[in-house]
């Protein structure tokens, strides 16, 4: 099993990254302010307009270290991709499946079944853990709706468009209910529906930011196992979009991000002062807010769980990699169907 390494987050736009031997050197105005050994890293994410030397980009590409550039507000800009590794036969089979709706539909269906199941589990767990603090009837009604969606998804005659439509309806109902799980400071932290580009409340701002982080992790994991993160089965091809990474993260969104954001709020780990409101009503995180969230995100990745399919103990941060391996085995024909990540 792969070892979980660290991700280096560069939050200050004035910082510049360069290579010195086997180390990443962080400098500001030509003055070194830190260095990190490359062998300790699995990824580097830089926010703002920080630069990186060509030598460092090449070293990251050669070592399989993800190097991703974001805007200051957390929107994806670009990533450094090295030589494609892995079995070319695997990628050719991936492309053939993507072009064949009959073959990619079962995988897409499994991913959405995993997503809706995990959404349902989050709501059910809330009714069990906090029966006196949540609207149990509301949560149970939404859970029932999600159960009906799961039964409908088992229809093997469904096409991709039908699956995406059912996923959209389930997600809309789920996000309208998610506000019930926020137990503290509800005047400042609330979510009535999913909104983005830009987010207009603090919860959606955190969700959008962490979905971007998760998509980056999924894309890096898919590349590591030899798959092309740009060619998906559920999300169709679009220039510049990591469609397969978006496919893979569907089942991980509820348990990896949604539950994490709710925990940040309920444990008072994030404050209203960690956000600012722009003139257009967009809500953005401050630099300190992002630092708090990323620090907690790294700690979350270190926590260990038992994988529901492999029955092995792994870190949360390795789940995208494990699911990428299982997806690759499914594409090769080693597994009869893709085992989606279902957690409770």
C-alpha cells in the first residue's frame, strides 16, 4: 500500500519556490524562509501568484509530486503534469469504455449510488447522534427520498442522462436539508441550497474550496495509477476539465468534505471573522481562514479508517488513491464492477 505523505500549501503570494538539491526552498524577496525535503511530499498547492522554478517543476513531475496553482481565492488555475506513467493498454481501454455508453453507464451508476448512499448515511447518523437538536422528521423525509432514488438507480436500463438527472434531484433535496446538521452559530453559518461561482454564504464558500482540493487529490491519484484524469464516464469530455477526477470524487464528497465542513462549524474551529463579503455578495475566505481549514484538512487526512471493500486500515488521505486502484482494476477486467466507497 502506498504511504501517505504531506502536502505543502503556500499561502503567501510573494513566496517563490525553487529547487535546491532534493529540497523545495521557499523564498521571499530572495531570502530563504523555509525548505522541505522532496521525499516528504506528495503534493504542493500554491495560492495567489507565487512562482516556481522550471527545475522544481521538472523534479516534481519526475517524482510524481502534484504541483497545483490556485488563485488566491482557491480557484484552480493550472497544474504541472509530467510524463504519463502506467500501462498504455489500461488507458486505451479507459478511452474505449468512455466512448461506449453501455460500458461506462454501470460505472457511472455505481459512483452515484455511492454518493447518494453516503448522503443518506450522514442524515441518518445526525438523527441518531443529535435527536434533540435536529429536525428529525425533515431529515427522515429526505432520507426516504434518497432511498427511493437508490432503488430507482438499480434499474439497469437507465442511461447517463437519466442518472445525472436523478443525481441532481437527490443533491438538491440533500443540500436543502443539510442546514439542519449545523448545531451552533446558525446566524452566521447556514446553507439553504448549493450555490457557487461565487458562493453567497460561508458554508458554500468552504464546500467550494474543499471540493477543489478533493478534485486535485483525485486527479493526482488517477494519474499515479496510470489513468487519464481528463477522460470520464459520468462527466463527459470537456477541454481542461478533469472529468474522471470529478467522477471519482462524487462518492467522496459527502463523507470527505460535507461532513468535515459541518464538523468545523459545530466544533467552533472556524469563525465568521475568517470570511469577508464582497460588494457583489460573494463570500470569500481570509488567508487566516484558509490556513485554519487546510491545517484541519491535513489532520483529517492522517486519521485511519477501515476501508469497507478491502477491509484494511488506511488513512483518509489515501482513499482517492485506493479508489483509483480499484477503478483501474475494474477497467482491466479484474473486477466485475467498480466497488464504490460506501462508508458508515
